[in-house]
C-alpha cells in the first residue's frame, strides 16, 4: 500500500510512525524514571507486608555485607548476622549475644577476634581476654570489672541496655546516672560498644 503513495507522502507517514514510537518509548522512560529516583541510596532488604512492624538495623563489623537491613518484629541478632552474609572468619561470635532481640534503629556490631597472645591472667590463674569489655554483650560481672564501675552502676548499664537497645558509642553512657564525661574517658580503653 505504501508503494502506491508518492515518495513525499511515504516519508511523511514513516516520519509520523517513527515519531509515535519515540513518543511511546519516551513516555515509558519518563514514567519509569519517576519511581527509580525515589529509592534509598543504601540497600535495605524488603519485609513482607504481613510480617508486622519493620525494624531497621545497621549491621557492621566482621560480616560479609555490612549495611542497613529491615526485619520483622521478633527477629534476633542471629537473623541480622545471617542477612549481612554471615560472619567472616575473623569474627568472634562469643562476644555477641546471637539470641538477643533486635530493636529498631540499633546497630549490631560483630566484633573481630583479638590477636593471638593477647590474654592475661587474674589472681586465680584463669585466662581472661585482654580486649575491651563490649557494652552490648557484657554480663554484670564483666561490667563490674571495669575501672570505676561497681555492681550498682553495672546494673544501671544493663537496665539502660535492656530499655534503650544496644549502645552505638561510649558517649551514650553519659545518660546513665553516676557516669559522666570523666568516667567515660576513664573507660575509653577498657570498654567498647
């Protein structure tokens, strides 16, 4: 049918068809681009709609893929480590409570093993790690062993951790009665979040 039309009309129809194709493709591109520009710069894993309120947790340290992840309510630290690609060979999972429940807006820090030969002995001859006491997983006895921290303050640290979630820095200790800037400086080498 196009062969029977004069050459100028054929060009006009071909140009109109080409223009229609370009407009359709352009519209699809523009409509698709509006949703892509609204994505977050940090990848966050999706949560099923029926999974309840979402928790956003920052997983860092000795894991394969550190980053922000979403979890369903009731998820545990073990779930966060697994979602971040699992622990690396350098991770010391004995210093983190894998059964602890996740809290929204917290950071899960997977610590690295202390270098070999960094152990000291106590008066009883038992071997204790020479590294810092990790506030997010320490027991009452471990916190009590910190300089300037007695059993009452150690219990206040545990209560604060239970109510507010994991510590992200030593400076958060300032919110606990009895611990001020001077005590935080005293703990700087002995404790870590």
